[in-house]
C-alpha cells in the first residue's frame, strides 16, 4: 500500500474564477500541473464527466463510472465522511448532502504521467528531485 501511495495522487477539485471560465485555460493548466506533479499517476472523480469532457481535454483517460455499493446514510458517511461534524449525528454527512449525493455516479479518470515521472525522477513526498541534488 505504501508503494501505491507514493505513486498515485488524487486531484480532488478544480475551481476556475468565473472570469476565466470557457477560455480553455483550465484544461491546459491541469495538464501542466499533473506533468510537473512528481507522481506517475493522478486520479480524479467528476460527476460532470458525463456531460463535460474537461478532464479528457486535460489528458486524463476515462476509466469508468463509480457505482456506490452502500446506499444508506451510514455507509455513505464511511466513504465520504463528515470531517467537520456539522451533521446532527457525529461523523455522519448531513441528511441534505446524503440526499443530493447518494445516487451520484461520478466518472473515474486517470492521468498517466509515467513519461514525465521518469524524466524528472521525483521522490514522492519530496520537493526536490535527483537532478537538483546532483545525482
């Protein structure tokens, strides 16, 4: 599991200021950041992936659609959690969040960055690479 954690990172959210939306810069930005990330694999989930190919334009490959196994609020909370405990019951997501997301089937994407990973030879979790260290 440690090896996997050093080679795979999750891109959890992309937010672009409304002024710049539709200008085509977001997908280029995400692609470049992924190339420079120092990780061979970047994964992400996108509910809007069904109607907007944003991550595909950024170079991600569509792997499939996530199908939730647990449909109860308790089971859903174990996956998505409520870290801030705003819900009436500790650790549970709010009823409103559960109602909105329990039928969600986000698209799963992966970015293959092995080519850039090999070139930069980054050490996962480190901000320096071996070229900078003189290796």
